[in-house]
C-alpha cells in the first residue's frame, strides 16, 4: 500500500488569497454523526496530547458539540468512553420503545448518567478555556425549523441541556428538548422544542465564516466520497409529497440534504481569502449512526488518532519547509502532483495539501501547551509568530 493510501486523509479547499486578513479568526467545526463521532474524539484527543488549540471559534453539531465540550474541558478520552459505553447500552437505543410511544433514543437516561461522579464534565475548566472566544452548539427549532446557535457561555440554560438539544434526533427523541427564551424585553418567556442541529445546520462552515473566520478546520464523520444527495430519497419524495404535503420523516431528510448541499457548495468555493481544511478518515469508517459494535468504534477512534497526528505533522512540515527555503507563505504550496524543491516525493505524496500557513519570523515551529488565545485585531507580529503545535 502506498504512503498516500495509508496516511490519514486531509482535504484542503481552494484558498484564493495567500495573505489572510489581519483580523481573521481560526475556527473549528465538528460534524455530528452519532456514534461516528468517535472519529472526531480520536482527532481531538491527539490534539490534547499535543497541546494544540489555536481556535477562536468552535462550533459543534450533535455529537460534535459533545466532542468539543470534552475538548475544551481538557478531558482526554471522555467522549470515547461515553460513546463506547453509554451509547452501546441497551437502555440508550431500543427501536421497540417507539411502538409504545416512548423515546427510541433515551437522551434523558444518557445525560443523567453524565451527572454521575465518574462521568462528570469539568465545566469549570471548559468555561475558563472559552472565556475569551466563542463556542456554539447547533440546534433546530421544531417550530420554525431554523438553525439556532446556542452559546453555553451566554445562555441561562445548563451547558449539558444545550448539548442535549443539539443531539435530539428527530422522531427518535420525540418532540425535542424544551428550552425557554425571553421574548424581547417582556417578562414572558417563550418555550420552544429543539431538535438535532444536523437537521438545519449539519455542517456549519458558513456560520464560522459569518463570525469572522478566515481559516476553518472541519472534522468530517463521513467518508471522503460521501454524496449527500440520495437518488432514492428524491424518488420517494416525488411520490410521497405529490399532494403538496410530505410525511414528517421525508420532510426532515429533505431539509437535512438541502442544508448539507449548501454547506458543501461553500466549502468547494469559499470566499476570497478564506481557507477551509477538511479532515477525513484515511479508510472507510466502520461505525454507524447507532448500533455500532465495540470493534467498529475502536477502529474508527484509531483512524481519528491517525488523522489528528497527520494534521499536526502536515502543518509543521509545511512551516518547516517554508523556513528552510526562507520564503514567505504562498498558496497553493504543494500537492501530491507538485513536489516542492528539496522535499522528497515520498514525503509530499503522504499529504494532499493546498494551504497557506503563517511564517514564524525565522524560528522553527515548536510545541506549546495550549497557546494563549488571541483577542482583538491581530497585528503583523502576532500573525507571524502564530504557532500551530
């Protein structure tokens, strides 16, 4: 097997401008996917080991919101333990409960278990680590079917309740999770039910851009060749929705598909000066949304660890190469068909890269444990000394 095939896969979108904006932010987007989120857990656990957290904005959908929480809480292995343990428990997922009018996926039991002493999230550490940046969880309001971006640092709701709202799969968790919001300046409150963020915002890359991100790293929980548009769904909807009204299940699936296609179009053609980096597994993921075996989950966690390491190695290799050549950053730098001068072909073939990276002012890249957050406008010196560990 070639290096290109065996190395964890990194897919970089087009970067139209070599010089990123001085006040641009770095964002991390974590896709959902149920138990497939164990791949994301592997990536983030590797970054915890390396002390890599340069992100100004973090946005998670469903399982992605759980993964990002354990990441900023600095609890390595937490997400993996819950996915391998709680989500495989017979109490969590039972199709038969739907026939009795109960939740097929029992999120109430799941999140109650996270309140036990041996499963507590270190929310004090999480809050301290995001005090001067944004962390958001996507959720879909069942009333208007729009995407909402829930901020646990500003919300009056418990942090865990917002994760729960982001993870409430339509139909599998009944009507959704109730959240209360003040209505304008009145004392009255509005109660809405929220469903899984994957319905209206399955891949919230556009939202990261709207919030000022010019470099967006996206951890994907699908295979590289994933096609969101499903021919069978289109045929089924044409028949089932012919009268002008769709069954709720079909309607949800169509909304998810359309929202996903919109985000993929943004990734393929980002605005000028915006770089989108996608992290995929090097091999086909074995786990499913629900009902995965422990062996499948362990396989995908390992792929996540490999992908996380490859991402860090790629960034450091590119920076080191630029420094050796004493060149300013350019984009695209290289890809598997364009081997840079001085770099062996076997090294370049290991990575599929089209990216731009900050210079380190003549210094070689070093690792620091969780570099300090950048606030306000970034001046030239700050940008040149930005470190990706």
